C-alpha cells in the first residue's frame, strides 16, 4: 500500500469512527458507481449523508477541503444518484466533507463540514 493510499484509508477510518461517536449510523463505505466513489454513506436523523473524506499530511500546501473541486462534487452527486436509484431512501440527502490532517501515523486535525455543497 502506498503512503497516499494509507493516508486515505487512515482518514476514512478515523472519519467513520468520529461519525459513529457523533451518533451517525454508517450504511456503506467506499460505494462505487461508474461515476466515482463515495467514501462514507451514513444516516443521521432525517438525513442520508454522503461523506467525502480528504486526508492530508500536516503542512501540505493545500487544505483537504480545497480538494473537493466542482468536478469532484459533480461526480459525488452522480454517484449519490446511482446509490439512491439502487437503494431508495425517504431521508433527505446531504453532502458533507470530512477533512483529516495526519502527522506520521497520528491524526492531528479533524474538520467536518455539513452541507459542504449544494446539489
């Protein structure tokens, strides 16, 4: 596993753990469609939450949140639509972003943005 893949997996694992601590129920992880992947799908109250996780090393030139570009948002929306076609839900869909900062093998930062972008 490359260092980048390890960081991504570590960020996703940390985000899933934090979401569960906050009362979210994880429905799926790494959901794939022909359009892309959604890192975490979770339920929280009236919401079905599609979570994009971005992990970066401490001191990186860009913020993890900056990595969710308009193009990435479009792919996430299309993938969420594919998920909802396969697994209909009466819950309100929402797109959140989890930003995880890593230093070595340790998580040193966590930021979570609800309704990170609108559909």
